[in-house]
C-alpha cells in the first residue's frame, strides 16, 4: 500500500506536464523508473544540429525554443515547446540526427527526462503515452506550418506581439526575463528594429521593458496587435490533453486579426514609431549588403510577395508498431522558414 501511494504521489508531482498528467496510474508506474527530474537552466542547449537524441524531455514549466541554424550562423525560431508537450520527437526514428538547435528559453526547475530506448519501448506498447505523443506531434506540425506562413507574410510588429503572447501563456506571470538580443534572434530580425518595436508598444501602453524584463500590461490590445497566427496556434495547443492554459477571452472587436482592433492599436502606435521601424530595417539591410529582394519578407517596408508559392512537402516517419504515422520533424518546413527570413 505504501509503495502504491508513493507511485501515486510521484505521478501527481509530474502532472505539471500535460502529457504525463493524463496517463493512467498503470502507465505512469511503468514509466516512473525511467523519469529523471532535471532542472532546465536558461540558454541550456538540449540538442545541437547533427546530434543523435539520447533523452526526451517533458517540461513542467518554462519553455524551450526549436531553432534553425543558418549557414551564416544566424538563427530563426521555428517552434516553442512548454508543458503541453515533449521535446526530442526525432528520437522516434532510430539513428535519426537532430536537424535543429534546441535551447531553453525560459528556465524551470520542473522537468523530467527519459532515455530514448525506454521512450521507444513505451510507444511500441500502444500505451496511453503513444496516444498523447501522437496528438502532440500533429499539433506541433500545425504550429510549425503556421509559423512558416507567419514569418513569410506578417510584419515584425505582429510577430513581436505574437511571440510575447506565446511566452506569456507559458510563464504563468505577467513579468518575465527577455533580452532584445535574444528576441531578435528568435524573430530573425535586426536588434535595432526589435528595440524600436518594443519602444513603440511600450509607449502605447501594451508592455513595459526595463533591464531585461518585459511586463505585459494590456493583453487584449497585445492580441489585437498580433496576427491571426497567435490564435490559430494557441487553439491547436489548447486542444491537447491535460490542464489547458488560461487564455484571456477576447471580445469580438479585440480578436487578433480583426480590422477594428488592428486599426485601434495602430492608431496608438505613432506614425513616427512605425517610420522608425522601417528606417531601422533599411539601415540594417544596407549594412548587411542586402538588396530589396533579399530583405526579410516579414519587415514592414517590404511588399507582400505576389503569386503562388509551393507548399512545403512534409517529412513523415512511419513506425508501424507504434504511432502509425508520426510527424516528427519537417526539414523542408524548417528550410522554408529559413528561406522566408533570408530571401
């Protein structure tokens, strides 16, 4: 009886990760010997490009960034993973090497890691873990595909607001540490541009930024300043099993992407501020030797691309004994994001 209580108590302590929280007591008892508590410290690198994954991670707080590393050393974020999922899905494919860099963006002391061999065995059992991991992998694919469209078509102001909202959903508080240098790297933008955008949104009363700390002051207006991609990705993740995060409801005229909300927010962001963003983008492009056609398409002074673009082909890893079809990674999607930023 004492041993059974110990297993149940341990299960309850791990429920901060939504995937682990919905496992049956029997499934969790089988996994418990392989779940090792580990803290995730800020900027810790979990995987480097080309490495074979040895552990998968189940964050209980904070979040990690999945980043594509470009040939010139630049980096662009393609996904964030928090307590709604598992980090290291490429481990499902035996011998598959990680194509991206995965690093801790917001630290947490609550996380469990699991050896890849034990993870694969559990998936092969067609257990409860196999079901929740499959659902998460499909949601993650949707998030990555939406990010591809967002990086290619939406302005830096919209993507800035979307990133802050995504972080806000995961940190459990209105204030969290964030440097402009780190955010510029995540958005694939020049640091001066991010600095000006942060300044205009601070003057508009949406956020405050001081000494590496950002505070969300007006979430509804921040949602209005974002693009529809935030709500699309938030809805995808909210449908995953486990305790759902609290997304503040938005009135119809505050819905992200609505014209009424965007007009109101853009009136708040001064014309001079928007002109400064555009000028900073042009100066950064000039220093980098970029032509008009090669500047990031997300910059506000670049016209949206016309014509049709070919949808990226997806890469599927099939394990007939576990997930049927499990979406693990999409090298083509990540490459598409990289090209949309650098062209």
